[in-house]
């Protein structure tokens, strides 16, 4: 995956903020960093926070081993509270922690999950009863704690997920997918949902969750990504238009354009005819984004289908680029052999812009080779 993906960076920032008990906006200065670097920082923060806990926790954990699990559960609930109980659970052997959790009320366990050392989750989950895992997962969904669900969902067995998915809202599925810590499991979850449920989940993105849907699409691969792209493109026109406007407002072209490139020509044409893609502000904003990400191969087939006024607006925005960006455009077009798509765009540029294009070294090189 591209470590410059702004949605992955956003997700990592939210996870780090939750870990530090801070508001995400307090960490907004991290927005320009690669997502993989933020994930490494988060993992280092986990180690610093949980490995550096007071020795008192080890003494409590040691004492916990000496009493029956039911007694330990009562102490956790009455004397420790969710945060401290989770900290102690992280110092216990996974089997012992699971024994105690099975004696606790589900609501208490769900409240504790957010404070559990993420490195201990897999070992504990593997030892919990399936029915209990289902109840805890549903309780987390009801709490709206998608960040904690994102930590846990990758560790859940398929048999648990099959039972949990029908009990949680479509929006919860998207939010959890956005925050998932093990994105390699998303493909399995998409298959477990089935076509009808996946369609409903993607449809729910129009209610303010398009970034989450784009993030999920970016984490699955191959046929699943194309399926999500198609489901999004076939939303009612007004709902699909909110996807493009959200993309423009939040600068998410790098996430959207590769999905548009996967569409059939018919579905791509439906996108090209959206009202948002007649908006000069939207069109002028997409060109610098395409330059920055070198997504011309993904963008030009869409441009070809735009109404002429929209194509002209794109041509004017491209013609207004600086010489360095124009030359980078021409070299990328030459590298991917996209001249058949870009030359009609050049024809729509004002004459001064055409002259600049024709004078570019990359264009001259292309002319000599033809």
C-alpha cells in the first residue's frame, strides 16, 4: 500500500490520539507524515506505555493468580475499574486473563477493551468462548467504539464474524473497516458479508462516510476493489455526487481516481456526468492533485467522457501549471503512452498554453519518436 495515503494517515492519527487519550485535532500536525511511519510511532508508544507501567500492576497480577477466577473478576469490577483491570489483564498469561474475562459482565469487558495492551489481544481472544466474543463485539458496536473494534476484528474467527455482522449497523462496519489494524483480514470480511450486505454497507457511505468507504476500498485488492467501486458508482446520482464533492473538499483524489479507473465505461460515464464535475472549483482542484500523484492514467479516461465545458476547464487548469509540472505531466503521459488521451485535451488549451506544451522537452522527445 501507498504510505502517502491520506486516509491511512488519518486512521493512524485517530488511533494514536485514542492511545494517548487526546483529541485527534491535537495531533493534526502529523497529517503530512507517511502512514507507515505513524504506525511505527504508535507501536513504539504502545511499548512505552504498557512496558513502563508501575511494578504495582505486576504485584496485583501476581495476587490475582492466587484466587479463583470468579473472585478475581469481582475484584476487577468492584475495586479496579475498566482501565486498571485492563492493565492488569495485560500482565497475566492469556489463558488466565480469559478465565477472568469469562466471569465479568459483558458491559464491563467492553469498557475495558479500549485500555487493553493491543499486543495481548490475539492471545486472549483465541481462548475466549465464541458466544462471549459475539456479545463483546456487539457491545463494542453499541458503544460506538469503532477504534477498539478495529483492533479486535482482525483476531476474530470467521465463525464469530458471521454471527456479529448481522447484529451491527452498516455504518459500524465501515467505521471499523477504516480503523482495522489488520487490513489483510478485510478481504475475508467482505466475502463473509455477501453481495447484498456489501451493497448496503457501501450505500450507507453517502451519509457522511465516503472517506471510510474509500479507505476500505483501498485496503482490499483485485476483484473486491472493483466490486466496491462498481457498487459506489451505481448509487443514485445525488448520493454519488456527494462522493465527488467529499473527495474534492478533503483532497482524496488519490483514493478515488484509482477506483474510477476500475469501472466499466458505462459506469465511468455516469461519474463523468455528475453535477460536481461541472463545477470549475472541483475541476481546477483535481488537476494539481493528479500532478502530485502522477495519476494521469487513472484520470484521463474520465476526462475523455466529461462534457466539453468540463474538459475545457480541465484543459485550462492543466495549461496553467508551471513549466516543471507541465513537463512532469508530459513525461508521465509519454511513459504510459497516453498521448491519444492527452492530445485532445491540449487542443482545448488556450494558444499560449499550447505553445508552452509544444516547447517542453518531453513533448519534443515524443515528437521526434513519432
